[in-house]
C-alpha cells in the first residue's frame, strides 16, 4: 500500500497513531494499526487493542476518546458496545478503533480477517 500523502490521509494516520498511543498509555495489549483502506471502502485504518478486564476496556476507551478530542479536536461519529465493555467500537469515519476484552478478541480473531493488509508502525 502506498501511503496517502493527502492532508486527509495524513490526518487519518495521525488519528490512528494517537489512538494507539493513548491505548498503550492505559496498558492495553497487542495494539495494532492496520491500513484497511484498500480492502474496505468505509474506513482507512483499524486500531485493534485489548485489555484484561471490562474495567480496563472502559479505561482504554475513555483514554482514546479524551486524547483524540484533546489533541485533534475529534470525537467519534458513533460508538458501540460501551455499556457491555467487551468489544467497544469507536468510529471516527476514517479510523475505527476496536477495544476488546482479551477473551472476546481471541474468540473473534479480527486481525486474522485482515492478515493481508499492511501493519502500520505507531510507536516512535
């Protein structure tokens, strides 16, 4: 995949990396940023991460929302799964953040479905 150097493409990449770093700050595990834009018309990047408990899932979700809002002035267009804290999806349009409880992530293996897309380095 060739990187999208347009302002919108760079903004999406920055949001994905910001979300991944925010999750990492809350001790989320196995965080991935996947460039799914070439296989999905609905978004450019997936951020996939997991947490050991429902409480930590909520903490990670809160951190991602707060950090993205504070640094990029963006809020999710919609969110799903917030009340259950097992698989929370934050949809920013160009980036979709998935925060899983460990057992739910292992069950769905979402990254297996996208094994052919590029993984984006997000740590400096």
